[in-house]
C-alpha cells in the first residue's frame, strides 16, 4: 500500500527526512514512533501529497505521490496533528460538508455521516455544535471526517495526543475496528505503550532516519536478545540469587524484596530448563514468568543504541 524509496526532505539546511526506505503492506496497522522532530509528520505530509519531497519517491496504492497526487488523494484519509473544526456546524453537518467536498449527493452525505457518527460513537451528538464537543469527541469526529470517502489508507498524525486515558482507549478501540475492516493505517504517536498491541509493525524514527522496523517482538529481540524472567520464591531468596549467578545461561540477576529478575541468554527452552533446574535444586517457587516487555523501554533502548553507534562512528572518524 505504501512504498517509500530514498526519500529526502530538507527545509533549507534542516534535513527533516534522510534517505528513508519503507514498505507497508495492505491491511497493516503501522505505528510510527520517535521523539519530537524525528520527521514523522513530514513523512506523513509527503504521503498525504501536502508536501513535495526534496528527492526520492513515494507511492500509495501504486500511485506516485507527486506525479499522481489526485489518484493518491482519492485513496487516503489524512488526519493532521492539529485541525480546525467549523464551530457553527453540528457534528452531522460537519461530515455532510466534507462529503459534499468529495461530491457525494446530499442523500449519500447524510447516510455516510450517520454511519460514521455511529462508528465513532457520536451518533447521540449528531445535532450538537462541534465546538461544544470534548477534545476526545473532536478527535473522533476528525477521524470520521478522514473516512468520509471510504479511503483504503488512513494517515493519522498523533491522533491520541492531548486525550485523557479513557478517550485514548475509546479512540484505540475504533482504530482496532478499522484495522479489522481491512484498512491500512499509518499512525504516529508518543503514546508508545498503546501502539504495541494496536500495531502489526512499528518503525522507530530518529533524526529523519528509520532506525528500527518490525513487530514489537522483533525489535525487542534485535535490541535485547534473550529474555527476562521474574521469579518469586517462598524463601531462600539470597541462596537462590547466588545459585542463579553461577548458572551458565544466566547473564544478570537483580533482586528486590520479593522478586528476582533474571536476564537469560536463550530461548523458551532455556527458560523452561532453568525452571526445572531450580525445582531440582530444591527451591520453592511461587511465580516464574517471562517479564512483560514495555514498548517504552524498547523504544528508549533503540534510540540509545542508535545514538551510541553514531557517537562511536564520529569517534572513529575523529581518530583516523
Ligand atoms: N515547515 C517547516 N519549516 C522548517 N522546518 C520544519 C518545518 N516543518 C518541520 N520542520 C523541522 O523538521 C524536523 C522534523 O519535523 P517533523 O514535524 O516532521 O517531526 P515529527 O517527528 O513529526 O515531530 P513531532 O512529533 O514534534 O511532530 C524538525 O526539526 C522540525 O523543526
């Protein structure tokens, strides 16, 4: 659905996107994550045909975003990070207005408007003026607006920013539904833990470059090979700590009052073997489970390791 090759975008001397290559298959929910200024919005605006790249190419559904912009626009729904609403319209009139912009008949505009209000849980607000809606409701209305012409691809720039936790959960549930309907979704966010189970894949962007790409599990494995296991014992914690430190497959053990956190260099078989060895050594275990990966930690590790690699490259260039 999306193909990007060697994309560059500079604003004067500022290189916002640097040699970006990315392919996103149809039906994928792809999360773009990265710190402020990483180049996510710029990439999304190029895909939405609102900005021209300095060099490189991008295609949506096989159409070139520069040379075939009109074809691209028919197939995308774009929700910018900030958008205005026309205050003196009701929620339904607002969607009807956008339907008319896509040259839908009056009857179709109303029908589509009502269907979309239902999808984004705003049907009971159909006659409410848009400026009276809460921020979460406005964001859902913005999403409905992006769907008026039934696009195949949704490009959503930080749609959950500024929403309270409940509004975010509601928004995410709608995105899940859209994903299940087969829409391809490109979404950027700082709300990292929420992208994890929403997205089929994520791309981590930093200083205009894509520095990691894949499922959350893939990226975790790249950055943090092996696994982390949390172990709780009924007693003999100190003894268990020493015992674990002497096991070949154990790379690191940390202990707090109740739990031992063990980093293992191996797969699930190694994990299972460690459990049986512990039991065999006579320890009484009340809990033994792989630690849940926090996507925020993954993201920070990716960024950190990227920065370390870049600094090492600079150092070696300085030395030579
Ligand atoms: N119109 C512009 N003129 C000059 N510089 C710009 C312009 N738009 C963006 N930039 C710069 O390009 C870089 C990338 O910005 P961009 O908005 O694409 O990043 P982002 O990852 O979306 O960040 P954020 O999450 O803060 O929106 C930033 O350094 C930004 O200051």
